């Protein structure tokens, strides 16, 4: 393989294999853990303050999957959409 000549298409594929493209993400600090959400309680709703970007210093509500506590820093891909507020009424109430 070391002596094999690569065509233009093969060279482009080799270059693509070695590169990693990341999307823009904005840091947000967890201010308050509000409660569990999801059909099985697998997500946690938190209020977080956006630290950088266009919406800096804005506080929004987000659903987070996995362990999270006050003071953690989340990396958000978008900062415009906010999660729906948890209701006081639980499952099965009218």
C-alpha cells in the first residue's frame, strides 16, 4: 500500500478521514435543577445561564439527559429554543 499511487478521488477521501468537523457550541452554567421529566423520568429540567454568544447572560430552561447538578457547564448547540415548563400536576391527574 505504501508504494501505491492514489488518484484525486482517493486523496480527497484520505483527507476527509483525518479531519473532524465540530458544530458551534455555547457554554451555559446550570443555575437551578428544576425536576425530572420524560415518560420515565430519564431527563432533568434545569435553568441555565448562557455565558457566551449572541444570547449571553440569558437564562433559559432546558432538558438535560444524564447526571447534572448546580454549577455544571453545558455546551449548547442552540440557545433560542426553550423547554416547556414542568407542570405541578403529576402523571394521570386531570
